[in-house]
C-alpha cells in the first residue's frame, strides 16, 4: 500500500520492514556541526539525504546522472561527499566547464585518466574497475555557429556509441568503463539550454532551493 501521509516522495522502501518508511528516519538525531568555519557547515536535511541516496543508487547502477539546480543549493557539496566515499577500486576525476571549454580539451582531460590496453581500447588507470568523471557547470560552454555545444556533443557521442575519434589518426578510440556524473545551474547568465538529445541520455535530479526551516 502507498503511505497515507504526505506523498510517496517523502518515503523510501525499507527493505528490512518490507514497507514504506519516512526519510526523516535517515537523519541523524541531535545533529550538531563540527566545522568551525560557518561557510563549510552542511546541514543534513530530508532533501540532502534523499538526493544522496538517489544519486548513489544511480551511480551503482552505472547510469549517467545530471543534477540541476540554482547556484548555492548544494549540488557540488553532495557530489563531493559521494566521490570521497567511493570504493577504492573506482577512479574519479573532475572537469569544470567554462565558456572557453572545447571538445579537444574535454577529450584530452578524459583520455589522460585512461590508459591504452588494446589497439584502440582505453580503460581507467591503475586497473580500476571504472572511472567516474564529474563535470561541473555542464551548460557553460559557448555554442558554435550551428547552435550546438562541441564538448557536449563529444560526451553525447560517447554515451551513444562508446567511442570518439583519435584526432590525428582518425581512428575510433573506445573509452571503456566510464561514467558521467554532472551538475549544472538553470539556464541564464552565461548558462545556456542543453539539447534535448543530450538531456535524454541522463537521469536528471532536480535540486530544489532549501526551505527556510
């Protein structure tokens, strides 16, 4: 049965009880901040607990994830917290997109975190089982003459086909065991709308502005 109180989104499936349980149960009772610097205090709320669970579950399922929300709502803090607690067999690295980011730079950064194993197959460095690439400000790159974002089209090509081309030899480089975790602000102020074609490749998590409480 669906829970009788609030909406289904205020509950999670408790596998031990085999029933719905409220997200409040996952909040630490009598929580107190430990950091001294005020700007580093991160207060856990139902939203942060719920979003962390959802993002972690999607990462475990090898899905591409995109967090969307206004600046300052805690997207990067959430992602940093998840990346710091990853299994030691998972390699992770970050790219911060800007208006000047090109597809060449994006390809180069990702490939430096991989090593060639076969003729044209690249796998994560140090024999890791997979690599997670965190892309911050996904919608910051400038559009080209034709209205597309070259760095985003490169990412979209890899998600669709699993490879991109070696720019010198014009041969396909297969990038294996890569996963994209990304975040972006709402369009406006230098940030543009990304194509629906790319958007359809991600599980999108909308990060809302925290309530006053």
